[in-house]
């Protein structure tokens, strides 16, 4: 029965990591068109770094956790946009340097990972409830 409880811990930790990843990618996508003056930094995309959590002596892990966040380049890319109120005297502004295709792919992967771990938790919950009903019979 204790193995069943570890399923909740492992999948629950994965749900937390995937939720953090989804939030970071959503923030990146929402800020993809931000402009900054060339004298300042551009919006820096956030990239979540996950790490396994070591488990017991049998080699199984105890889940996963967010180990940190890496950021995209602060320099961004300079774009010619003379009508922008933040443009410098050459008409340039700074925009985030991120690939929207990569962001959307990351969003899909994180969403599917979240859904898969949610299904594992749901199935483990059903199995636990079935085991409890057998004990009560």
C-alpha cells in the first residue's frame, strides 16, 4: 500500500513542476511583443529547470522539483520602430529574443505532461478507493 502513496507524491511533484513550466511559458508568450528602450534590458524569457528528487535505496526516485530558472538574453534584439514612443534617436527599440515556435512547443509538452500526471493521480485514487472498499467488505 505504501507504493500507492508514493504515486501521489511523485505525480503530485510533477504536477507542480508542469504548472510552474506552463506559467513561465504563458508569461513568455504574453510578453513576446514587449518593447523597451535600447538603453535598458529587454524582457527576459523564463526557462524552468527541473531536477529529480532522489528516493530510496532501491533506485526509485521521489519525484521532481523546480531546481531553478534560467533567463533569456537581456540584450534582446534591436528592432527598427520609429513610431514607438520608446524608440531612440535612430528609431530603434529592444524586443525579447525568443522563438515563438519553441515557446508553443514547450507549452504543448508541459500541458501534455501535466495531463498525463493528472491521469496517474486519478487512477491511483481510484485504485486506493477500490482497495479501501475491499477492506470494508
